[in-house]
C-alpha cells in the first residue's frame, strides 16, 4: 500500500498547478489546456512541408490545390496536428502522409468542404484521426 501511495504522490506532483481546485470536467480541461501553453497557428496557401514547429494548420486553397505534406510518422510519436480547411473553392486541400505512412489506413486525406477539420496523432508508425468534422 505504501508503494501505491508513493506512486500517487509522484503523479500528483506532475499535475498542473490548480488541478486540485477543479470542480468539473471543464475546470480540469481549462487547467490542462492552460498548462500546455499556446499552440502555433499557421495558414498555408500552397504546398507545404509540415514540420514539428506546426500545430494547427489552416488550409486556404482558394487560389490553387494545396497539400500539407507530413513528415514520417516514425520520428514523431505522440505528435498531434490539426488541419482545417478555411475556403469554399473547388480546389483540393489535402493532408498527405510521408512515403508509405497512412492516415487511418488511407493516403492522402482530403478536406473537401469549408471548415472541415481533422486532428491526427502519430503512434510512431502511422497517423491516426482522433477528431474530425
């Protein structure tokens, strides 16, 4: 029992400041988001290689087809990206995995309508959708 208490104590020490005052799931979410800090937001209007510096990528394909080219999933385990299409043109807006990598078993993933989004995470082998519209 002492070992379990010690482990719990270690875990509690790693939680963000303010978590002990959370009274609801939303309070807890706000504390965690605050602890994570801000996330970078970029808008792309042409084919772009996505780097580890990117977090949230807004894709504007109003003038041309746009591809957001992902790096290999193998070097980015646990990396999360969000891609959102912001235009209503008939041009394509695609998120394209590297080489033989896939996004939920497919390649590429097309964002076909305005305001459509996906959030993906790497497991070190491929990319997986964890949220989408």
